[in-house]
C-alpha cells in the first residue's frame, strides 16, 4: 500500500488549491465572454476548463485514501506545515463554492441569451411571414 505521508497530503491539497484558483479565473473570463456574446472564444475557454477539471479529478482520486485516515493521527513535520495544509484545505472549500456559483450564474446567463435569441428568431420569422403574405396579396 502507498505510504500516505503528510507531505504528500500537503502537496496534493496545494495542487488542488492552485487548480481551483485557475478554474475560478477561467470562470470570471467565461462570465465576461458570455455577457459579450463571444461564443467562439467561449468554446476554447470551456475546453481549457475541461482540462483543469480532469486534472482536479485526478488530484481528488489521489486524495481519496487520506479521507479514511484520522486527521488527528497524522504526523506532521511541524505545526506550520499542518496549519498551511489546513489553510489550503479551507481555501479549497471556499474556491469550490465560488466556482460552483459562477457555473450556475453562467448557466443562467447562457439560458437567458438562448431565450433572447429564440425570441429574436421568432420575431424575424413572423415578420417574414407577414411580408410574404403582403407580397402574395400584391401579386394577385
């Protein structure tokens, strides 16, 4: 069985935090792109986010064995190392909440944009039918 050292735990939690910070930054850029209607750029950004999500999932898999441990039984090299890992873990909890809130807001924005475009298309289609009807009357 793999040794579950506190140094490995600290490294993984730090990597998790960095990954979540990047996801938050991309989420902020995503919101601007949605608001600006920059769909081509948005697709590239979503692809980059997917890569980060895959990396985050790999980190989570590596962290899974640590969840079975008693945190109080872990032997840390120093109190500072333990405190830093705890701070990173707390930051991760906050970052996850922020990222999830941004994702929900982005989904709402995209739904609103889709509905607005659908309404515009219906208006254009109705106008086209009215024009065609007038032309048909004029040609009789």
